[in-house]
């Protein structure tokens, strides 16, 4: 998909940048001063990502670690996310990135030492207030955490930092099965690999270009057997008349590969959009099953199913999880008031 590469001048000797470039020897990088002078300056249709993407290799400047919104993670602990990339190689029809940025072009940030230093400062600030609490740091807010990690090669750096700081919890959010670089690392209890899963029928129709459900479950099984901590996101849950049965089958498939009791947590949440994102979803995927149920402006202005329908759907899935051995305390309803 990648046809051109832009590299910031200051990064010509950066080892992470060089690691990326060696995988694209057929492309001569174009040197630029600042990716923001080019990336997204002209609107590029989201679906152009199917056959024409540019890659920008850059430094992330400004705020590198940000407080996560309410109900983003488990209750009672501080949650932050850090930004190591913009945009994704996958094409999930509900993805909010299609209405968030002006372009689907990829940006990979390579100043990981700076990001880790800000994580360290954020951790110290929180522990000074409450030394007994754990602080969460999430990766994958604007990209997939693992899909390109064989190119970027930064994970050993993060594993090293978090293994030395047990009060900091790292969550890597993914739909990828690109786990070979992970398997060479040492598992640690405060690093969690969380997989987004949807029933097979749903995933085939709307999780475009992603690994199949079966391959994701196999990857989870491999990681579990190696001792890595795992979590699951059933998000977004899409309503259909068969949704309850579909999720019972999915939960059964999951439990055959990974005991539910071993999971760190399971997040469940329904489809939701800002108005701008939903406008893009309608334009890009007019025939998608995402449009079959009416959406309403909810408590935070986002469009989602009615509150009674949401409560019924999430309650059913929660009950199925509990009946299959997951503690209720490990379930949280994502982005719900």
C-alpha cells in the first residue's frame, strides 16, 4: 500500500527510523523538515488507503502522554494514553479515524525515549499523590499497537521500562496477529496485550483487512501459553437479531483457547460515533450493517443506540461472560456513563 516515504531531516541517523527504512529499500525517502507541513494539508479520501498510502517518519512533539477520557478503562485507577503513531493499515468500517484526520496516510513516531520519559514523569506525579495506586498507560488510541511492530522495533524499550516499574501498567490494544516480536520478550504481569474481537459473521463484513477471528484467537492462545497477560475488547458491539447467539458462540470459542478466568479484564461497548465520524462512515460504507439500527445523540453528544437497547445488549454479554467463568469485577462497560 505504501508508495512514498517522507523522513524528517533530524531523523536520518535515528535507529528506529533506519529500522523502518530498511524494509522499504525500493523507495527513496523524501527528506522534509516537519511532517506537519505535509501530512493532511490536503484532504485525501479515506478509501484511497486501499492502494495509495504515504508513510511519514517523524518526531512527536508537544504533549506525548494524555489523560484518557472517563470510562476509558477499569474504574478506580488513573488512565493515560501515549501516541506512537497516527492511522492504521486496517480498514474497519466503524473506525473513528476516517472522520478524525484529514488523511489516511500513516505517521510513525520514532522518538520513543522522549515518550518513555514523559510516561516516567506522569507516573512519578501520580505516585506522589497516591503511592499505592497503579497507573495505566494505553497504546493504540490512534493506530494498532502491534500491526507494524516488526518494522518499528520499539517494544523491547517499553518492556524494559515497564518491567522495572511495576506500578505502571502498559496496555497494547490490537487486532493484529503480528506477535513474533512479542514472543521473544519476557512476559511481565504489568504488560497486557488486549485483543479486539467480534463474532466471525460480523468481523468478516466490517473488520476489513484485519486477521480473521480464528487467527486472533490462535495468537491469543500462543501468548497465554507463554505467560503473557491478556485482555479482550468486545467493542464495538453491533446489533443484529442474532447478536446474542453470536456472542455466546464467540465467548465459547475464546474460552476454548484462553480460560476466561485468566484474562485481566473484558471491556464491552456498543458502536458509537461523533456526528462527523458517522457522516464519513455513511459516505464510505453506505451498505454497511452499521446503519440498520437507529442511533441517537447520547449523554456526551455521541451517536449510539438507545439507552434501553444498550443496557440490554451489554447486560446479556456480561451475563454470558460471568456464566463462563469471568469475575464480574473484571468486566467494564466502555464509554458508558
